[in-house]
């Protein structure tokens, strides 16, 4: 794939990096030459077919060079996250028996050196900047003219270690055929070409960013600007002007909250205009017809508000792809109203990752789309016969080879006829669009025998401008409780309004916060069954983050770790 792209698009920009106040671009030809040089250097270091090279840096040009150079030798590429714990690094490096390790910073090097005696198979550890200095720039050489180990479809390409929401990370073995099947499906569904550009901020260490952004865009001659600072994401969007955006729901949630927060501070007329436009758009989506007043409001809102948002995002976005977690329908509808086509998909690391997707001409907001080409999905009923959904079983060329060194786990995950048990709950509508309804491992039973899947309600609660994060619990209990992390900025602004309106300076803040959050939880829960509602909750002062170990590197909640930390608090909610 890389040889074809370098031959077809030699002078096209591939990777952009931020240097001072400008972007510098590396062409396909220059990238190909760096891949040749690094593969030769790795071969001299003793990396052979069947060996593993591990890498810890975040997204950067050298990361992409390393993955292609490794695979060019028939070796296995193993990406790790900079934010992972030392224990995770040790487990992964021992499990994959990495022979070479490339890392990004002296700080990480210092931590790795503490483990070195437990990693006898590790023959070389190096800072990636120094190891890859002076690659390329020599006499131009063609990729196809240099020695290369061409893989078979079933040969191991990489091992992607799951984030580990429970227990240790598991190594997902993905073949070259697994990854290429996803790339081909993506190319056939979306009209991507060499004029497209993305701003890459999702970690390539995760299969979503790795396959659907890095490899797919490379295969069509597109370009990627590498975001080195998430706090400057909006600024970079305006500079890079991407046509495609790969993101997780949290990014769109923040955009939604930011716009609503700004609208709330506008004059009453603008707020009325905005709400009237939303009502008209919703009526149209539901098959009705917006009133003349709503159509005018929508026209004005688009020109006064939404056009400015599109300009801030670069003004060229043709489509945004989201996955990794559920995107609330309300958010999808809002992004669609902005004039940006948003396509939600579904999959797991074990499916390379994409299994279903919405795409142009096959699009239903709120769903995760239809199965991609050559993929078949079966919904298997679960033990809870009261539900109208079941476990999602995935069949196709995208299904992993298995878990590394875990034959029993592999046997549990794969059906006898080759299907992958996703552990997710879902159902199809009459037109074949898949809807995710929860996760089996997160499902629990209340004392009344009712099953609860907490994630759907948690996602809706996080749409409240006053709730930054939340975890619901009720396993074996009479009712559900929750740990709630408030959005301090919004709550503080609301408290200030309360003080002004009541003339009170202090003394009532705690009660006001409790009442406001109670009101928000009740409002957001209105469409859920009564037994799914939260009866009591505790306000937390600390958020769930990667730094405190309560979120995975892909921003999923580590439920067991939250329970371990706040067990006493949860017990108190039931007293």
C-alpha cells in the first residue's frame, strides 16, 4: 500500500508538523526514503521477521516511519501510550517480548530503566529523536527497488493492547489482511482522495486512529497535520482547514457545550432565535414540516452563528467520523445542523476496528450504521429475556487472529465458526441500521431483578452543561446511585446568578448545587425507565482523568478503579 502511494503521489504533502508559527510538510517521497533508511537501521540492529518493536511516543512523523519500517522487515509493531502506568508498560513489553523499544522523552527513559532487569529480551532502548536523526535526505531511492519482506494476508502486522478498563491490557493480534480489509471498506464508502486533509489528534496507538486515519488516508494520497497540543485544537483547525475530522464523542460534546454556553450569554432575541431554529430542525428530521417562522430562524441562525462555527473549524469540513464510544443523538443532530456531515461507526480493537458505519447515502443519526462490506453481524439473545436486544457477534475479514499468549481468552472471545463476541448489546432497526444499547460487562441486576445498563444514561447526563462526568452504580442494590463531577465553570456562573437574584452572599451554595444537580439529573432521565433513574448522588471535587488512573488512554471509564476509590462513598449513599 505504501509503495503504491509513494509512487502515485511523490510530491504531495503527507505529514504536517507545527514549527514556530507555521506548518512544515513532509512529502510522500521524503517519507518513503525515511522508511527505507530506518528499516535498514533496524535490520542492522538485529530486528528480524517475527520480532517485535515497541514504541511509546505520541503521534509524530517518526511514529509513522517506525510502523512502516517495522512491517517492511516482516516484524511486529507494538504501540504503547505515554500516559500508561509503569506496570502496564512492564506487562506489555514482557508479553510481546519486544526486542527494540523507541521512546519519546528522557523522563520515560528513566522509568523504563527501572524495569530493564526484568526485560532481558530487550536488546535496545533509545530515544526516538536520536535514533532516527538524519534519516532520508540521501540519494533518492524507490521503496519498490529496496529489499522488502512482503507479508501474507494472515501474517501478524501489529499487536494493539486494549486499554484495560478491567484487569491487565490484552494484546490484540491484527494481521495485514485484517487492517487492509478495513482500509478497503473505508475507501469504498467514502469518496476520499489526495485533496483531503485531516488534523490528527486521536492516538495512532489505538486502532481507530491507526487504521481509519493514518493508514486509510495514506492509501489515498491525503495529508495529515499532527496536533501536538490538544489545548490548541481549535486554533489548529482554523490553520490546517481539514476536510475530514476523526474524533471521539468527547470532542463533539465539548463543542456542543461550548456553543450552548456562548448562546446562554447572548441577548434574549438571539437565544429565542437559536431555540426556534432547533425546534424547526427537529420537526423536519421527524418527518414534519418546519413553520415559516422556524425556517426564517434557521436561515438567520445559520448565517449569524453556525457559519462562524464552521469558519472556526476551518470552513472545509466535508465529514467528521466518530467512534470509540457512543455519540448522543442530540449531539449528532446538533453537528448535522451546523452543516457538517457526521458519520458514527462501531467496532473494537478486535475488529481492526470498524464493523459498522454510517456513510454517504447510508446514514441514520443515532445509529452506528450498517455492517461494512464483507462483514456480517448476528444479534444473539442474552439471559435477560425482557430486553429486545442481544450481544453483537461480528463475522468478517476484520476479526482478529486472537489475543497474544491468551488461548483461553481467545477461545471465549471467538465462536467456533469464527465470530467475535463483542460483549456489547445492540439491535437492528427494520432498515438494517445497528443501535448500541449497552455493554454486557457493565450490565447489572437490581434487587427487583431488573437489568440496568448504566452507560446510555451516563452519556445523556454528561450533556447537561452542569455535569462534567458521572458514574452510575446499583449492582445488587434496591436502586441506582451516582458519583457526579460538576462542571465548576457553569455551576459557579449559575451560583453567582442565584446570589444576585436572592441577595444572598454565602451560606446556601451547597444546598443550591445539590438542588440544581438533582433538577438536571431528573430532566436528563425523563426518557428512561423508572428503575434506571438515579435516586441519590454524591458530588465529587475531583474529575475522572487519565492522570489519576480513572480513565483509560482512550478516555473510557475504569469502573472498577472508581469503585475501589469511592466504595465508602457509595456505601454511604445506601445507608
